[in-house]
C-alpha cells in the first residue's frame, strides 16, 4: 500500500538539512531503486524552486510499504530526524487516484 510521509521542519533548519541531505537522499534512492517511490521533495519556504537562504518548511514522500508500521519505522529512521530538521512527521495511508 502507499503511504504519505510529511515532515515539518523546525525554524531555521537549512544548515542542518544540508548536512543530513546526502544520507536522506540515499534512502530515497534506495526506495526508487526498489520501484517503491512515487514522489518525494521538499516544500520551499517561499514561492520558488530555489528558495536560497529562505530554505524549506518540510518534505513530502509518497512510497509503497508493506504496512503502516513499516512506513512509520522508515520515517522514524530518517536522517533529518537525527539532525533535528523535523519537528514533526506524520505518516498516513495514501490512495493514489491520479495519475492512474
């Protein structure tokens, strides 16, 4: 089943985010290599693809996991959590309607 994972950043997370980004991306790449990643990306803090020093306010991942517990465990192990980037992460089942 698909699950949405929404991480909300703490204020002024950009430096910590940049430090943890390679490890964060490696986990996403592994999901993609397994054919389980639907989409992933950050939420810019301003209306721009490249927000510069404004940074990001969070991230969204939609991926396939065997269970909600597995999705939650994957989210709990994100390097952004260990780096103090995320103040909150919400994991929910996700039903893709479009594109079909």
